[in-house]
């Protein structure tokens, strides 16, 4: 009983103190409250406009096609349902099918083409590999089990069992890394591995490389335009091992960043890679690269280095690892840029790449600095596309023949990384932008390598310094 009385007394004391505190606060606020009441009486606040009281709904983007709409792509009929599907990516699928078909022709007789589509979506790529590339077996995997009825419906358009009794395709719903790892542990290798990932996800690279059969092809994707544009250098460093700075040819940097990331992963497990083609599409954006994977360490790292761009003069250069302490830019006057790199230091410490560069000269890397395309392989793709009747037709406003021809020209080993936009030539030369093809023809006559860029319609890839390009462009105006 005594304890209860003590508790009650404590509660009463607290209640009393709270009441006293409230009274003191009210006494302090009383003048302010009175003033507010007077102001409200003489200067009433108008009511809120009706539109501020209306609930505003966020507009929802309507799907380009109704659910379960039947579509046709290069003669292959399929449905998209509610899955994520981009009709603009049809060209990337064309390039993948052409590459898979060519690789099948190069295989030894008796060994069929085995394909794994690790992130298959609605299954259109898997279906086209079966129907058009002649794949003998396709493993279609997507992490979402909700897509299973749709994938099965699409792949059912192709026989599930071959005349010899072997399976033609299977469907699974696992994480991409898991399905690749499980096949690797079973020593089930594939001639063609397609990983159409989203963003800057590079966690699959190691297992994808390990799952590719010797001499096989790996088709990978990135849609991280922020990293390629140099806006998230720490993200590009974490995903691809490259510290990327803003440069005028950022979309080409995105392709080189992706290739360099795979090259690094391949070197870890004793493999090396070589690009067959590199394709950029503005929607997304989407960076897609086809790589040939071979066993054996990379003996020459001359194609894995750094790219610089000078804002002062507009020139870009490549540097090897051994030249890191010598990075600078010689401008047109022959003098080193006033804002050149006085100090460039790189170190790898706990996974961090530290760089100190000036505002005039920016450096990105390490990146792939070799050719983006194998001209011989792309030429074979063009011949096959012509044979199939694809070359003379446009797919989603993209002329496949024109695209492949541009890639063949870009495959010239004399062409350095990057491109020069004719708008920049006009701005620096204080003149109208010169016609792209006219300037390219002049550069070729002068002995320089030059081609259009499939990435930028107004871009020119050339080994001619920009100062010379401006000089030739001025000559066009004088003529």
C-alpha cells in the first residue's frame, strides 16, 4: 500500500508540474495569440484556390502495344504480354542473330550451336536464335516467374524436341548468375551467351565468361548513360574498373568502358576477349557489344589504356599504363597547354582509383582503346544480311546495310578512339559546320583515315588533328 501511495504521489507531482508548465507557456503566448486573432479579423487569409485542393494524378505511360498483342519481327511472330519489351532494340536482336548464325557455320560438323539467354524477357531473342540462327539448343532464363506462360507460349512456336529426340529449348526462372553458375558447375558450356542486362549491372561478367565455350561469343549490354557520360565516375569504377570523366564522345566511351570491364574480368580467370562489333543505340541509351572469348592470358595490354581530351584545343589522345606520368597535351602553338596536367598520379588502393588532373585536360580509364569492330566479321554479317534480304530494309528506322557499312569503316585500325563533331569544327573555326562527307573525302585525299561514326550522325572518326580539320574546312569555304 505504501508503494502505491508513493507512485500516486509521484504521478500527482508530475501532473502538477505539467499543469504549471502549461500555464506558464500560455501566459507567455497569450499576447502573441491575441495579436494573431486581431490580425486574422482585420486581414483575413483568402481561401486556397480550387486547383490547389484538387488531387493531381501522375500521368501513366500507356504501353505501346496492348497486352498480349501479337507482333512480327523479321517474319517471326511473338507476343509481348506485360513483359518489358523495346521494339527499338530490334536492330540489336538482328545483329545478335546474324552473329550466332555465322558462329554456327564456323563450328565443327556434328556439334550444334548451344545458346543461353540469361535475361530473356518475353523470349523473342531465344525464339529468333532457334528460328533464324539455327540454334540446336536454347536455354531461356528470366528471373520473373510471372513471364513463364508468355515465354512458353512464344517458344512453343518452335518444336521442343528435335527429330533426333534431343531437347531444343528449356525455360527456367533463376537469377542470371545462378543459372550461369549451375551450368558451369555441371560443365555445360555454351557457344553463345546473351546477357541483356539493365543499368550498370556487371556482377554476371565473371560467370558469363566462365560459361562460354572456348572460342565462343558473349553478347553483353549496358544501359548506364550516366556513367559513360562521366557523371558517376565512382559507379563506373565499381562496375567496370574505369574512372570516366565527361568527354564530347561519351557514347563511344560507354562502349569502351563496357569492353574494358569484360577484358579485366577475363584476365582474372585467364581468358582474353576480342570485340567483333560494338553497337550504340540512343534509346535507353543501349550499349551492346559482341565479344569472342578465348582461353589464355592477354599478352599485350596496349589496347587497354587511357583516353584524354583537351578542352583547350579539342584534341584527344591515348596513353598506355607506362605513360601515366607523362600525360599532357601539345596545342597548335607547339606549347604545352597552360592548364595542362601538372600532376597525374594513379594508384590502386582498396579498389579506389585516384586521379588529379587539370580542368583543361581530362583523362578517363582504363578503357578499351583498340578497334570497336572486327571489319572482316562485320563484312560477313553484311553478306549474310544481304543473303537473307535484311540489308536492303530498314528496321525501326535503322538501315541495317548502312549501319554495317559504317561499322566496317570504323574498324580501320588507324582510327583512334573518339570522334570530332562538325559542329565543334564550326564553333572553333568560327564558321558554318562543314558537310560531313565532303570533309571526310578531303581528309582521305590528304592521306588521313576518316569515316562516319555510327554513334553520332554529325561525327567524324579520323586520325587528323582537329586543327588540321579546321584548316581543311576553311578551305571549303574559300572554294
